[in-house]
């Protein structure tokens, strides 16, 4: 029996976007064919459609503007001055003193750190056992005033070696995904992971490791104040939203995470490493990316 193929292209795609999508494996025949199961078209996002899954706030009164900055070593003071420049990229390595294991007090210790101080803390953190086999803790990198904060699961082998998030083939695919919605990895995006150190043999991060590391991510969200958070992969979505709902269900609606007094929309999608293994699901990721694009304000 022959399968009829009807065009289902829903959005205008420029020649440049075609090129990017092609690099992602999302070629034109793949978009227009109905051989694969259809997903619902991306709806326009109305405020009332946003489902608040969880409010995450250790201290609602501690907004970024109000938080006092703790005394900092000279190296961190210099970094703080540099951070005042608009659209500064962060992620560079800088020497800082080693901090002791402190998982039980992590939330309190990061509460008043600025972005550079936080990055420095992460790079020398020993709050969970993942510090023992890592090469580098991967704090994250990108714009200090991002439109989109991307949260992956944990560093892999290449990330651990380079000390940067999303490098290698997954990183290339992520770059192409971002370009497909007119976002530059360094100018409009900050990229980090739920857990900052590589689990041995790329095993899944454990609950205690996620719990130990989560204050860093929550403080990053507070400081970066992105327009949208893009959670990539099941572990990132579950940890960020404190839920065990299937990823497929979570990506059907825009979720919300709240830090301080600021609710931030969260779009859940597949991790690029998964999409490399299962390229037919890139069309679903494309729907999620269109949702991100729709949520962005003129800030980007
Ligand atoms: S995974 Fe997080 S909590 Fe554990 S050592 Fe690395 S930075 Fe610290």
C-alpha cells in the first residue's frame, strides 16, 4: 500500500534556516512528510496556558537586586568589576581558593555569590563524590544576560576534559539547533548542566549528587534571569521541576520554575546526545525550539 505524502510545513523557513536544519538532520522532506507520526502544531503561548509545576525558592525575599555581596578575595573582586560590562561572556577560568566539602550548607553559601564568584566556587567544589574523578568541574558558559538558559544533565567525557559544556558532536548539534531559531551560543544563551561534574563512565547522576549540586543551578537562574529555560533531557527536567513525569508529557506544555519572585517559563526537550542516537525525534525537538522562539521577548 502506498503512503500519500501531504505537505505539513507550518512555519516559513528561510534559506539560512534550511541550511541549519539540514545540518541538524531536519531536511525539507523530513519536515513535509507525514510518514512519521504527527505531533500537534506548536500553539501560541498564552499566559493562562503556562502550567506552574513548582515554585523553587529557598528565600523569596532574597532577590538579586537586594542581595548583599559577601566580601570577596581580590581575584573575585576583579572578576566582579569585569562582570559589570554589558553582555559579558562568562566561563573563563580564574584562580580561587579551594573550598571544603559543604553540601549541607551549599544553599546558604551560594546565596550571596555573584556570577563570577559562583563559577569560581563550582570549579573547586568538593561537595559530593563526583569531585574525586573529574578532570574539570563544568560551571557553564555564555552570556551573562541570556535570553535562554540551557540546562543539560551532566558533563560527558569531552566536557570533562575541556571544562566546557556541550562540546563534541552534541555541542555541534546544539549549536545548529540554536542557529535554527536565530540564537547565538555566546551572545544570547548561557549553557550549563544540572550536575557540574562528570559521573564516572557517564552513569546517571544520583539523587544525592543532584541534591548537592542543585543550589548552584538555582543561584545561576537567579543571577542570569533568562527569559526562557530550556531543559534538555529527562534528568534536567526532573531535577529542575521536581517531578518524575515522563519527558514526553512535560514537553507538551510550557512549565515554570520560580526563583525568588521571578517565574520563568521552562521548555522541556530532548538532549542532543539522544537526538544523535534517534534522529527521527529531531522533528519533535523542532516543535520545542519553536516554542522557545515564541516565548522570547525583544530582550534578545
Ligand atoms: S557535582 Fe556539583 S556538588 Fe558535586 S563536586 Fe561537582 S560541583 Fe560540587
